């Protein structure tokens, strides 16, 4: 049992044991932190062939977006419609949507990804290629020529995790709201933050996998580690490619902003959108503590009754 505190004595705050400072964070080197974020927004997408190879088996999200489009347009009595896809990359989701008969305006900021998307589009039958419109654009400032509005706007595979501040996300959501029809839906997915993963030892290597580079045929060991800043909620990820036969390793940076569920819902509402549905995976499972993804379906607010 502890002794009672003296009257009028100022309570003492228990000292917290501080872990070693993460490297780097805004508190110790703001400029370097900003440079690493910028590099992490670009480097992972610079080699489109390698990117496609690494994610070639990722199909659950593609099937989800295809099925969502099919059901949404069916409610209007049609089988096809026009979709705006943000962060379309090399067309992993774009091409299947176009093959389903939809017209897709595919927007991205990466020149390498846009070049690969155009090449893939041009390699498809003319009936599919003519349904894909490729545009360069920034998530925060985009404006589609003709001031067009869309029944569906998609942002698949953690695209919004490249919006690193509340201001950047709000800017994007405001552009989405501007381009969304009154009955339209904005659908996107981001990861559910995994605290155990975020707090992994940044000096260890994780997810070791052997693979062959699709362009050169060289064999590598793939591994990752990262630093996570809990104040900005940004993970600075390093992807290592170590040649199996020896030689110089390559490190590719990837930066991601993590969004917690209640925070994300509030940010959507702040941009004058509402969450219609929310899932924990691409099979419509409920969002819970075991989910890996947050899949949100958003719309304009309901009209107020007069």
C-alpha cells in the first residue's frame, strides 16, 4: 500500500523509458524524412515489369472491383458504365474492367506505370483498347477533361496510402466528390494497421522469398524491413533484392501512410462524403481486428428532407 500524497504536493509523472529513436523522423530530421517519403512514393513503381511480376497472383481485389461494377450498373438496368480509376498503375484492375465492357479512365502519376499501361492497352483487341483512356494526374489536384462525372470511382490496392497528411487526403477526397455523380460510389481499399507488424525490429529482415527477375533472369532473395513513425503514421519500407549468386544488392523504398478505421471514417465525413459499406476483405467479410484490409464504399450525403 502506498503512502498518501502530501497535501498540495505536485503529483509526479512517472518517467517513461524511451526506446532508441527511430530513424529518421520529423522530430530529428524533417528534410530527410520528407525526402524518404518522396522516394518511397516513386521507387517501388519505377520498374513496371518487376512490379507486375511481384503482384501477378493478387486477384481477390480485381474480382471484387469487377463484381462491384457489375452489380452497381445492373441496378440501373445496364451491364456497362464509365469508371474513373485513381492510381491505375500498369492496368492490373483497368484491363479486366475494360474486358467486362466498361469504359475506364485510368489515371496515374508514375511515367513508368503509364507507359506499361499504354503498352498493355495497345496489345489488347481493339474493342477493349478503345474503352481505356489513360491520363497522367495527381491524386490531390486531378481534374478530368470535360468536367466529367462518374458513377464509379475506384482507388484499388492501397493507393490512398500515398496521401501522407490529412490535408493531402482531404484534397483528394474533395476532387473525388467533385467528379462523383449524385448516385455514384467511390470505392477504395487501404490496409488495416497491424501494430505488431508496424513495431517490428527495423534492423531485422522479414518476408524472405527467392524469386527470378522477369526481365534479366537473375535470381534474388527478396526481403523487407521498415521504420514506423507513430506520430505521422507513416511507414518507411525498404525492399531488399540480394543476388543469390552474390554481387551488389538493391534497395527500393516504399512509403505508406496508415489509417485507423475511426480516423478514416472521420476523414471521409470531413470531405462531405459518407461511408455506405465497409468490409474487412474482398469477400465482404465484416471489418474486425483480424482483417488485413479496409474496403470502403462511399457516396455523397443523403439529400436533406425539406
